């Protein structure tokens, strides 16, 4: 899902998610500094975890539901907000194995 005109692909982002590019880590995931082939720099937040199953009954754990809800809320809110003190959310990418949020990069900044 894109919120701006993009000059990069999901594949280009995925190829740059290397431990050498990690610029931060928190309770919800890691943040990477990604330099694109165009020279543009973005920050990519990779949300922790995949789908967790309860061994006893096969149900998705409540924590995973909460994490998905938080991800959806962050995408919806930041996709609409335009403010000088809040980084822009360029797009989000979701696969079976990962969830990525691609933000504008702010040197010495914070998401």
C-alpha cells in the first residue's frame, strides 16, 4: 500500500534489510536505514514476528491479534497525517513472513 508516488520496489527494500543497516530496535521491531539505487534514503521498520499458533488448540494467540491491530492502526493514521514534526509514511509492505513500514529518513531523527 502506497501513500506517495514511489521510485522504488518492494524487492529493492527487502534486499537492503541487512544487519549492517540497522539504526534502531524497539519493542515492535527493528529500523533500518536503506539507501536506494536512486540515492534516496528511507527508514524501514520491520515489525517483529509472524503468525504464532497456540500448540494446544491451534488458535492464533491474542498477542498476534493485538500486533496486527496496532500495525493496521499505525498504517491508517500515519498514511493520512501531514505535519512537519512527524515523519511521512511512504508505504507499507506485508507478506506472510513480515510487515514493513517505509518512512522518510530523518538524519539524527526518530520515528
